[in-house]
């Protein structure tokens, strides 16, 4: 498309100046010469404007085909946006009825155009877009073609206050993307574009590149079989945490993933995105050490294997000071550019992600960083190092001298740090803006793609703004760095907006309008419910990591006697609250034996919100987004209720009350079955799609068995075990999926309860080792099982939720569970 005429260009620049002046905060961020150079490269090397427009039009045709003729898109230069990326939404001057364009969207790239489309649909048509598993897109509120809402005269100009919108975590590719085909990837790239994401990781297929590089050193396919992890565990073999687990990778997998990566990159580039490719971190196969015996190689320590099993643990890390390091790093970058035909010049490398350096000397740390960057730069002279800042949060090794040494080991502006967990533990505050190094403010939010209604919306709405406006700020972007996706859509709906906001978001107003967009109509009861959910589930302020450890999905592997139950609730003057952590206290148990479920909110208020959902449900029962939220909220309430039942079981055990224990164990197991039935009523909570998508990538029955084992193992035992020692990462990637509760979590709990009751009846100590033996056997058998699970939802979510609310929550105290009456005590907010 041709550029807008001079008059339109002047109006655009005038609108930009007015918008920046009105904001009172300015539109310019910190300037780094090397990043200015990167922007120039991206602008010069970006796909032609027509191709970016075609990409945006293709997205529109997939999202809203009925309105393909209602929008016109044009790419404009960043100079016309004041040197920053922007989009401008206008009433189309040529509109004269249905079938002609109604809205004109100008953008600095295909991504900006797509983000402008989303902004218009969201803020002018009250539409909502989320992942398909979380209810998908709510577009019923979009008027018919020919009657779309007009925008104010002069248009709507939105300019990014910072350049980059980053997406993904180094492990998202395993927890969420492991089994994706092109059809699913196409949907995700569309979602990225709509959210304005322009800096996504692109890690798919890198094992094939490594195979080509290592072949130059006469490393064979069989040598690499013990190096690469299986399809569900590639993230951790890439990070040198382990090797070989879940493998070997078939050659067809390697070839197919490379083909898929080329499609992914082609579409990302078509939108004008800048995909981030991997770089060499020093992780090498054992065979390379044998071929270069004089090379400086560190044998890393154990990373969560049972008994430091050398079959999986203790990988080899080539020291960055060895000349071979730069040589291999250079070849890896060059091979990627040769294979893919181009690069965005941004490379991710996390040498010490959960691997501590052997020496703390700052000079040594600095030399490692310099060599790591030199390896990138040797392959691409314009390379920029993108590094996850998780190590600064996770590992106490990184004191200020070590941190500064690593950050200053490369020229300022040639490294961008991801402040990975900034919504809870912002590293920029305690590091003096990363000691002057540019960084991206990221929301981590989720661990291992588990299910928990959780968020810190207030921190999300204010944190990026506060960081950008802070004194001497070096913030250059906003990012989403979750370990797993397809959960908590409200959190990502807000977070994706933050790259475009210059001021803090008024959350009261934003939350008030959210359910209308989410469900397609305004329902007072649902607005009240979401107001409560914002104040409770989505207002966690205790600073703790939220990793779901509910008893159902992360069953305690300890003797019942070590679990203290001093009181299920703490009473205030009039209300009960579950906010105190002493509900779960351990005594004389190993620190890693039992993790406490995280409770940070008033469960009574959440139950009241669920009541409002149920009362209002008939008005929006046909909405997939509503059904997802209803199932998720009911699941959340029942899961916490199950935690309380478990504590009462332990109380009964300690009181030698076999009848109470037997009754409550039966109730717990019935609840698990009923919860499985509830989860089966929405596609977002099914085990079947995870397993079937894994099998769908197989080229033979042998591969199908291997891939399904990978998929089943990741969500249960995760890592290795012995007959009586469970994996140290068991249940880390737990899931509330229908099929998993019925066939695994329920039977596991039944084994524990069997030994609990037997201990009471026989007046003998709890048979901990026998429990472990049976549980681990159950798990290993389930990992290798081939049972097929449903991939489509069954049952009416609203009716099931109402029935379970009546059965478990409305009369919870009828079982004589003193203290549990607060679960349903009506409150007033």
C-alpha cells in the first residue's frame, strides 16, 4: 500500500506530539547506541510493507472472516510515529456502506497493525481474545459489517513507551509447546501479533542445528542420543541441567522440528517480529570431551536426580575461556543463519541458569561473559545478547560484585537482561537498574503450566510504569516470561496491554469492564464477582512463589505424624479467614519432603464470588469463556476444600478416630471423582489433547509409545526414581486435567489412605516405605500405559458446578468438620 498523503502524515505527527505532551511523562525512553543500531537494522531488514499487511490481513481472515472487508491496513515508517513504534486507528474516509472499509489502521509494522486491530476490537467493540483452551475469542459483541463503531475524529494514536514486547520463558517450549504442530503454532503467532509481541523466543528445531555443528567434530547421531533429552524435556537438556532423559530423539523428530521452525520464523518475520534465536552456552556432549581431552571442561553437579544417577545427571560445560568455546559458538550462529536465511541479531544465552559457576572471582566471571558474547559476535557482528535474569533471583551466588562483573563483561547496549520475575521480585530495584544495563520488565506469573487462579494485578498495572519512570531507568521493554501458558486469561489480558500504557492503569475501571468483554454482555452479578476475585485471588501480596501444591495434585510424601494441624482457620472478630500459613506446619521432616499449599486470600470471599457466578450463569451459559472461568473457579474452591478435608483426616488419625478417618477419606476420594467430572465439561481441562498431540507427532508406533511416555512422565513423576525413592521433581508440572484425577491422583490418594486406616486398625506405625513402593509402582505403570482419554468436553458445566457447590460447599459443616463452616459463611463486600 502507498504511504499516507502528506496531510495525513502531518496529522499523524501532530497527534503524536499531542499524545506525548498530554501524558505528562514523555514518549522517549533510555537511549543506547547499540540498540539504536539494532532498531535501524530491523527497520532496514524487515519484510516489505506489502508482506506485513498481507500477514495482518491473513490474521483478520482467520479471526473474524465476516469482517475482512471492514478494515484497511497500511504500514507507515517509524519516523511517522516520532521514531517509535505506533499504531493509529481512524475512521475510513471512503466508507459508504456495507462491503467497503470502515476502519483504517496504520502501523509501523504488521505487529503494530495487528495490535491496533486488537485494541479497536477490545476497546470499541467490547471483544475479548484469549487462548482457545481458556475460552477462546469472544467476538459476539462485534457489530455486523457496515455498523462498526466510529472512533473520535482525528483517530486514536497509540505509541509504545518502550520498544520491546518480549514473550516466553526458556522452558515454555517444553511445558506448553512440546507437541505443537503448525496449525497450533499459527494460532499462537496470531495471538502474539494481536498482543503486540515483537520479541518472541524461537527455540524450535535447534537440536537439528546442533547436530549439524557437532557433525563437524565427528560427533555421531548415537553420541547425541545421550545428549539431547526427550521431546518433553528438551528445555532442560538445552540448559545443561540433565542429559538423555526421555530420549533418544529420532531423526524424523529432528527433521520435522527444523521444518516447523522455518515456518514459525517465516510467519514471525512476515509480521515484522524479531524472533530471538538461541546461542551457545557451553553445554556439550560427553563425546566431545573425549575428542578434545585437553579442553577446559567442567563436570557439573547433580540437578535433581535421585542418588546423582550419572545416566541422567552431571552434564559437561565447556569453559568460555577455552578457544574451542568461541569456535563452536561461531559455528552455531552461522549454521542458524545459513539454515534460516536471516537473523534478527538477538540471541538468548543462559550459561548459568540453575548452574552455579565454579569460581566467584569477578575477573573470572567477567572473562566468561566476554567470551560468551565473543562467540555470538564471531558469528554475527551485530549480535545482541538477551539473558534471562532468573539466576540473580534464584541463586544467592550472585552477589553485587559477581552480578556487575557479568553484566559489564560486554559493551553496554550489547546485552539486554530479562528481569524475569519483576512483578514479585524486581531485580532492577536492588541492582541500581542492572548497573546501567538495559533490561525488560517481565511478568513470570506461572510455574510449570500448573493450574491456580492467581495473580498480582496491581503490580502488573503499576510495576512497568514505575520502573520506566524511575530515576536513571534503563528499562527498554515489557515481557511475559511465564513457564506455561493457557491459564488465568485476565492476567495476560492486562499484561499484554502494558507495553502500550504510559500511565498506571485504573484497575477499578479495567476490572469493571473485563467481564463485559470476556462474556459478551454486561451482567451485574459477574461484575460483582470479578471485583471480589480481583481483591482476593488476583491480589497476592505476600511475595511468595505461587506453585500449586494442593493435596490432590501434589500429595504429601510424609508420615502423617509430622503434619501439624493447629487449626484449620484463624478467627477474627466476626469472620473466619484462611490466610494464615500455619494450617500446614511440618515437624521433624526433611525440608523438601512436604511443600505447603499457598493460601494468600480469604476463601469465604471466593466462595461468595462462585455463588454470584452460579446465580448469573443462565445469562451467559452459552459462552465458552464463561464456562472456562466457572469450571476454573469451582475447581479452585473445591481444591482448597479438599486441602481442609485432608487436614481433618490427619487430625482424626492423630486422635485414633478410625471412623472419622474412614468417612473423610471416602469423601476426599469422591470429591476427586466429582472434580474430574467437572473438569471434563470444558476443553481447557482435559488430559486427552496433551497425550493425543504427543502421539500425533510420531512417525511410527515406537515413537508414539516414546512420545506418550514423555508426555505422561512430565506431568507426574517428571524425573527418575527408584522403587522407594520418588523423583525430586514429582508433581512439579501437576495438572488439573480430567482423566488425570480419575486415573492417577485419586488412586494415589487411595493408597495413602489405605495405609493410614490400616495403621489405625492394627495400631502400627504408618507404613511409609510400603506406601512409597505402591505409589511409585502406580506412577511408573501409569507412565507406560496406553489408555486413550477424551479430547472433547462432556457434560453441562453450569449444572455440574451447581450440583457440586450444593454437595460440598453449601453444607460443608454437616459432616461435623468444625471450623469448615467458614467456607460457606455469607459475607458482605
